[in-house]
C-alpha cells in the first residue's frame, strides 16, 4: 500500500516535470531569418536589430536567428522569396530586386530613373503604392511587415569615367534580379550579365566583368574599389528598398501578442536602418574618394541622356508591374 502510494506520487512528480519541460520547449521558439548581406552592412544590421528587439520584447520566448550570405538558398538570392513562401525559410529581410522574379510588382522600384529622391521613396513605401506592393506580396503567402533600405544604386567600372550612355557601350556589367535589369543595360548599349552577389566579387577580381551597380554602403563595406573598380558614377538610377517579411503559416502559428511584437519591432528596426543608411551616405562617399576612386557626378543634361536612353524600358515593363500600381506610385511621388 505504502509502496503503491509512493510510486503514484513519483509518477505525478515525473509527469509534472515532463509537462514543465515540454511547456518551456513549446514557449521558446526560434525563427530563421535570411539576408543577403551580413552585419558589416546596414542590411545585415537591420536584421540583427530586429532579432535583438524581438528577443528583448518577448523575454526570449521568440528568437530570430539571422542567416546571412544567402546561405539558406545556397547563395542564390533570387530564390529567397520562393524559399520563404514554401516555408524552407521562416522570415527574411530581403531586397525588392531579389524578390522581383517571383513578385513582378516589385519591379516598380527597379524602373530606371523613376524615383527622383529619398522623399519619393518614402512617399511610395508609405503611400498607396506601398500598400499595393504589400498586398501583392501577401497574395503570395508571405506577410510583409516593414520597409528598410539598401539605398540608391550607383554604377562602377574598371575601364573609365562614365558620364554619357555611349561610355557604357560594350562594357560587361554584373546585374542581379529580374530581366528588367538586362533590359535597362541593353538599352544603354552595355553587355549585362546576371550573377549572384556571391559570384560578383570574384568576377570583378578576375576581370570577367567590367562593372557593377550597388549602393554606396555596399561599395564601401565590400571594398569594391580593391577589385579594380576605380570609376564610380553617381546616377541614382534606382532605389533598392528592403522588406521585412514572414512566411504565412509561420505568421498564423504565432499568437496575436507575438504578431504585434514582430511587426512593431520590424518597423522600428527598419526606420532605424533607413535613417542610419542615409546619414552615412556622405561619409561613405568621402571614404571611397579617399581610397582613390574617381567619382563622376552628372549634370542635369547628362542625367537626362540616361533617362532618354532607358525610356523604352518603362513602356515594356509597366504592363508587367501593373498600370494601376505605377499610376499610384506616380501620384504618391507627386504629392510628396
Ligand atoms: O546582389 C546585390 O547587388 C545586392 C547585395 O545589392 C542585392 O542583394 C540586391
């Protein structure tokens, strides 16, 4: 009798322990977050900031583990969105360029010379067009939460200064993303070639390509000048926003409080990163110039020649992006 009672009590204790450890395990949940660039770059820092804020606000109940260098998609950044959609990746802080092969609406941001300045970018991301872009993403089973920014993309090459479209003639330029980039550089008479970021630096080093385009922060941190890119043209031909997003099933498995925290912290991390990226632009440019890069700034007339040369790209791509989205973006920009 005593023995039986003892065994019963022991069983109760054991069951209690099992329940306790099970509930702890169920509470601590880790989500994978994919990025292309690691935390030496503002992009990677945005993801780390998001992770820090989530850990802090959920008391460790929810953690984000950042996997940089497109490692969850074997370096192929144009597969990041598909991997997130299918649930292979839980979440990402990704570029509109890299997701545009699966979300054609995102080509809006890559239309050459469409976004005149930072205020225009903010008007679009924070306006009606931004909402439409988020709906387009959500219709593909990914929940977008917030915006970040890789920045206005500038053109570099190893051959000489570029201040008119004919200077690009025959230059092999590394691009990534949808065929829109192919079309833009074709229109300028260049020889564009598509490759991932992982392959870009080796291709620049070996001289397999003559040039590339990326924001100043990427040029600076990745020391693109050290692989022979001595000429840099500031042409602001497109701005590359980042989007914080989560796979739909993962999102729906979270409770409301967790969803709120995840969204609010993404917005906070995004705003922090956008402000930092913009603030750093001038010091980055100075650092790049100090390292001996020849920087070309375009006059209004010179810029206009590039705008004219790429106008047909708009005609071809507006239908794929969606006429109503492009019009909404134009209205957002005009009212800035
Ligand atoms: O590959 C690039 O050029 C980069 C790092 O800017 C993007 O992921 C779009």
